[in-house]
C-alpha cells in the first residue's frame, strides 16, 4: 500500500515540474492578470465605485485570507455535522 502512495506522490511532483522544465522561460500568469488586461483593452467602465478600498495590498490580502478561512470553517462545520449525524444513526 505504501508503494502506491509513493508512486502517486512522484507522479504529482512530475506533473508540477514538467511544464517548468519544458518551458523554463515561459511567463506563467494567473487568470486575474489576463482578465484585467482584457478589461482594460475593451475600455470597460465600472458601473459604480467601491464603498471602501483597503489602504494597502497587504490589508486586501489579509481580508481575502480571512474570508477564505471563514468559508472553510463554515464548510468544515457542516460536513462534520452531517458526518456526525450519519455516524449517530
């Protein structure tokens, strides 16, 4: 059983490393950057301005991470709750 897990880990690492080895000078950008570039090219204007903008990128990242953590806690709670209900039956 352990060799199966070791093999799967090696395959996963190979899948992550292969594009970097094959295309070492490629630019791997995210979808946010591509979307922003497309939006600025089309001349899109937002319908409204944000009510509040975070004072820095670090605060914005902190709020995003906090939102993700709260969401993970809520999902984990409900998954655990349902598992507990099934185990009780």
